[in-house]
């Protein structure tokens, strides 16, 4: 075969290992015309990327100016120079090959109403979530998550943390997971409370256990693991504290990691939510704290000592008006920082390159130093450190022989990236999603030559548009949804 492309067999062939969605059967929420999984995912094959600039993000493997990456059946077999396996070859010249990007906190379902927030007080972000969430249907969840997943692949994201906080019943969780597994992405599905759920009442813990049994104990969610999208108490009522402890303890008894929004805005910082988590003995490697803009030195020290990770989303934190992400404080304290998309109604885009660029600029600006942090450190937050935050660093996040083959190829010969000087600076300061030529997740090629291979983008977009129009009409006719005003102090955005 030509060294300038993939064989049709290697990219598009269907195989028994190509996907798990076919085995799931019909679901109760399906309606005529709903988006359905289009078929099995591309097969895992064997291939060699030859002659690329390899950024392995592995200190032992190192970086290779002219290097090769050998993949077989979803696993990285070798990374080196002048490798000669007998398999299809992809020309890596004029490309950087690196690990896929890792998002550590994203409300995928909200992608259905992208860029709708902040246009007016009636469209404040939390108000939108509540107004739409109250009239949401399972098919809306499927369409929103399907669109978000396609966008993730387009942007070079191979791992997502789906922070699903509008699960109004079992069929909603199934719709979300059906869309997510059909996408071929790796990641975590965190089970959350529905919009408008009373703060002093627990989530459906029976359904959390059902989801664990049906999707995860059986291996149906092949590349995913389960977590809890937790709600820290927003007040001091005994009922809220009891609910908080019940949800947390149930998740931990099931062996699940927990993720919470905490110290997101100034008011939450004043309440010392992270200090409260520390007092309750809840910090640790199993816990992820989101945002953490307003923290004390003591809280940052507690995060570091306990190994608790922090997911920052600087674009959404700015655009919702929380404040300026305290990248310098967190990084310089030694906190385990990763990066996230958060929510597209606010940010409009899942462009992780833009998030990396902003994170780099915030640290340097807050330090008043051009050299306060290197681009490689920022890329690490979006790859290996993101994988570590999700407990996946032994699986993905670096191009390490033995790990699963999650990688992207970024063009270096475009007018907006050439000439190649420093590869880390290029990725963090110059690259955009348009430069992502190829995306591979678990050995499956989900994007090649700038085109998605596993979904029909037009079909995904058109169905999302139709679903959004229907949601807006239902909300207009629902008196509770019309009057909905979200509580910004809940901070679930």
C-alpha cells in the first residue's frame, strides 16, 4: 500500500471488536427518527506512523525528531526510529504525533444548546440548564452527547470526563452511555443529579448501582469507567449534610471516584468548601475538585498533601464571571492540575489547544515572567496529568509501549503552523483543531485527513438542531420551566 495513507481495510473494516453498541438492543426511550448508532466502530488493526516528530510525554521514551510509532490491535507496541514491522505505513512527515488530549470535566449533554448562554439575563447559564433540563427527554441527551463526542474527536480529544448532571431517570443514563460508547472515546461517566433536584434529597442511588451492573460490570462500556458527579453541601442544614454523606459513602462503597465543584466563586471560597471536604476526610486521590478559584493557602496545602486533583476550565470560569483562574497559585503550590472543556453553552468550543494557550498565558501573566512555566508542562496537564487525574495514567496519556493507542497527528506544514521550530510551543501556542489530521482511540482511527470516520457529521448536526428546536418549544409551554431561575451558588456548571 502507499506510504501516504491508510488501507481501507485498516481504517473502515468492521470487526467483532469494533464496538459494543450492537449488543445493547433497543432502549425504551427510542422514538421514530431518533439518532441511532450508525454501526460498528472502525476495527482495530496494525499500522506504523513513520517519520513524525514524536512527543511521547514519557520521560524514558523521550522525544524523537524523526520517529516511528507502531500500533497493533489497540496497543502501542514500540516507539523508536527506523522501525520495520510488516504492516501498513502512514507517512508522518510534516506532523507531530503525540498522545490524545484528555478532558477532565465536561457536561456533554449541554452541547445541544451551544453558545446560547449569556446573551441575556433570561439566558444566564444556570437558568438555561434548569429551564431546558426540566423538559429534557432521553433523545435530547443522546443527541447532545453524540454531538459533543464528535466535536471531541474533531478537536483531538481522545478521553473525556462526562459530568452528566441531568439524569432524570434510568433511560437518560442509558441514552447518555449509548451515545458515549458509540463514539469510541475513552473516559469517565460521572452519574449526577437531575436539574432542579432538591439539594437535601439524594440522587437515585438504586439507579447508580443499576448503571454499574448493566454497563460497567458487564464490560458494555468498554473504554469507560463510572464515577459520581457529587454535590457538596451549599448550606449548613443537617439534611444537606446527610445527603452529601450518603451519596459520597455509597459511591465509595461501590469503589467509584467522586468529583465535586468547590470554591468556584468568591462566595464559595468564603464558605471554605475545600476545607470542609478536608474536615470530613473526603480529600484524596479518589476525589477531583473542579474550578477551585478561591482557595486559602491551607486548602491548597490540603489538596497537595492528600493527592486530590484539580480540574480547571479557564474559559468558562472567565466567561461566567467567576474570576480569573488562579493557575499560578495552584501550580506553584504543587497541586495536581488538569484542564477541561466544561460546557459549550458558555464557551462555544471544545478547543483544548485554546484552553492550553490560555492556561499558559495565565500562569505567565500572574507570575509576570515569560519563563514561569514551559509549554511542555501545560501539554502535560492536557495529556498525562489529565489521564492521572482520571486514574488512567497506566492506560493512556503518553506514547509508551504497552499503553493503549490513543494518539493524534498534528500538521506542522500549514500556513498557520509552519515553520516548525519548538514542537511544544507549536502545539500550545499555534495549533488549532483544523491542524488535527488524525485521531486514534484504542487503535481505532476516528479521524483521518481531517475527516471523521465513525459518524456522519451532517446527520449528527441536523438531529441536534431538530432536538434543540423541540426542547425550546417544550420549555415555552411549560410553566415551571418558564419561571425557572437557577441558583448560581449551586455551581454545577
